[in-house]
C-alpha cells in the first residue's frame, strides 16, 4: 500500500476536525440540556421541601389539637365524676336526714 500524500493526510485531518467539532457541539448541547434539567430538578426539590415544611406544620397543629382534645376530655370526665359523687353524697345526706 502506498504511503499517504500530504494532501490525503490533510484531507483526513480536516475530516477528523469536522467530526470532532460535531462531537463538541453535541457535547455542548447535551451539557446545556443537563443544566436545564438540573435547574428544573432543583426547583422541583425546593417545591417539595416547601410542601414538606407545610405538612410538618399541619402535623404539629394536629398534634396540638389532639392534646387539647385529650385535656378537655379528661376535664369533662373529672367534671362528670365530681357531679356523680355530689349526686351520691346528696342522696346519702337526704337518706340520713329522714
């Protein structure tokens, strides 16, 4: 096989440069798309964090409401027990007076 001439070598190098430029352009486009996707992902992540914070706050409010409800239920039970004891005491006092 005969050796390449300078013209053939230059033509091959020019084709190689064209190919490398296309690859570089493709890589730049892909990098740009990746940056855009990364930006969208970061925005989505921030949105999710915000929603998570809201859910945490609502959960804290729900816990507080449940605690208040338990306290009120306990107070109501004590009030009912006190009323019942007062009723029994009044009945006993009435029975002993006769």
